[in-house]
C-alpha cells in the first residue's frame, strides 16, 4: 500500500506521521501549485468550488508519483464536501487511474466508532502501535497550529522582511521529524522564542484583523494567496479563526465551542447551514465585540454556506460598525488585483484610527 491524501495546511504532516508510524509507505503530493490547479480545473466541473479542483490536482500528482490508495474525508449536510470523495473517485477512475479510496466520515462525537472504522482498513496493524502514532500526530498538529498562531501576530513586527517566515518554515520541518512529545515541546518553544527575538518593531497604531470563512481556504495558503502573510507584511496582526486542531477536536468531542458559535450568532443565524457558515457569522460577531479593526471573509466561488454567511455578516458589519471585506476565490483570481484590495482595506482601517 502506498497511501496519499490532499494538502490542507498541516494535514500532510499529521497523516504522514500517523501512517509511517504503522509502517505504511506514504506518497506526499507535491505542494499545491499552479500546476496542481491546472490539473484540477482541467478535470473538474466548471462550477465546482476551488478546494475540490485543487484536491483533484493533488490526487493526480500523487497517483503519478506511484500512490495506489487515497484517504479522503466524507461528510453529510448542505455543504458539497460530503460529495467530494465519491465524485473525485469517479473522475480519477475515468482518467484511467487504478487505486483504492478510503473514505472516512468525521467522528461527530463518536471517536470510538471513528477509530474502529479507520482500523478496519488496516487489519494487520497492532492497535497499541497505531494509537501511539495517532497521539504523536495529534501532538504535532496542535504544536504546528500554536506556532502558526504565534507567527501571525509576531510577523507583523518582524525586524527584516521574510525573517520570521524563514524561521517558521525551519521549525515546521523540525516538527515533521520529531519522534516524541519532548522533542515536539522543545521545537515549539525554540521556534516561538526565535520568532520573538526577530520581531521587535512597534507601532503607534497597531491594527488587528480577523480572518473568517471556509476552512480549506483558511488552512491552505496557496488557495488564499497566503493572505495572512500579505497582511502581516503590511504591519497587521492577524487572527485566523479556523485551525485543523480545532476542527478535528471539535468533530471528535463536540466541545463547548459549538455552543459558543450558536451564542455569538444568535439573532443573525439560528441554525447550522453546512460547512463553516455558522462559524463565519459567529466569529465575525466575536471579533467585532473584541474591538478588532476589521474582518476579512474568505470563500471559494459558488460556496453556498459562505454565500449565505456573506449576506448575514454585512448586517453584523453595520450593527457593530466594523469593516468587513469578502474575498471570493476561483482559478481566475489574480494576485495583483487582490493585493490592491487588501492594501486599500488596510488603508481604510488606518484612516478609521485617525492615521
């Protein structure tokens, strides 16, 4: 078995750790690129969303490298994500690829059932070894997310352009190779300290912006043209509202965060509309109450839950007097135009603060 999966933020590091830990060969798809996007667009329906297309491109590139098994999440509900795996499988089969696809539904609070389903695909693996590998992967995931959260604040204060990004990438690579919890903790601590040492620029007015929206767009930098980095380089501290660790832990245990979302969205949205639409509305309200300077809403073209949320957060913007900008991405999105819009939005935020 040579297993692969789609890129989505740190997901590849997590799954690679887990599968290599139980002795399965992993074929990492190349980092998402314009080639990935071209392959996905060429072999997907025109009106399907951007994440779907990039996933198809990831799979084609991995299959060409020799992968014979694809791991993909399933799902239910209004969001089309629940259909991704089935449709992608048929596309790839029609293209002539010979492979197996393992489709795993999110735990939805049933961790024991989820792990049983996962184990059924690997019957010869010792469960103690599998559990150890899984726990190591979870620890890496949490550490990687903590390091990114720290970067998105500190990079706005970096002493020289690009230095904190370079440090972050260096320590993410070290996290990938970590063999135990002690190493993970040490790498995380060292990485954060080194980033902090190279981020000493202070400003009279410090802007803070929250990024809300569709989870894949927030997790995978290629799809959003690395908007967090763009904002940081304009001197803006960034809070990203979706992380892989939050998503997986909440899916597994239904933590009180779901109640927080419903509480914050009350009066604007009273039910789950699929995807991360409820999260988008709730997080916009949350960061408006926290007096952030602005909110940027990121969504793929044709994403129904986020389109619904987009209309609702316009009212949140008016009610709380907080600027909200929506950025809609597809394969035709151009870097120059989006850079101009982001710079104009930041200029607006500075003017509101009297600069």
